[in-house]
C-alpha cells in the first residue's frame, strides 16, 4: 500500500456566481508541488487562470476560463 501526500488541492470555482464547474475540475499537481503557489504554477501550464471576481480571487479551469 502506498500513501500519497495530498498537498494542496485547488479546485475550479466555476464560470460564475451560483454556477459550479461542470467538470468539478481540480488541478492535478505534480508530485513535487506542495504549496498553493506551486500547484497553481502546475495549473497555469495546463491552462488554468486566476481571475478577480468581485472582492476575491477565483481559480478557473480551462473550460470555465472561456465561459463568460
Ligand atoms: Zn471549471
């Protein structure tokens, strides 16, 4: 049995208010990525984006990033 460290999980915040991500996407972090910054760097490679929505910053997967 192998134990995996979960590290930080960053999930998609969806395309808008009250709308969840249709794919419930989460960034697949590389095994070396443990901090939120490292995991987000992995996500950028896969096309994830950080956007400011009202007063908070949200993480968007490639699909939600292009949904208005
Ligand atoms: Zn999404």
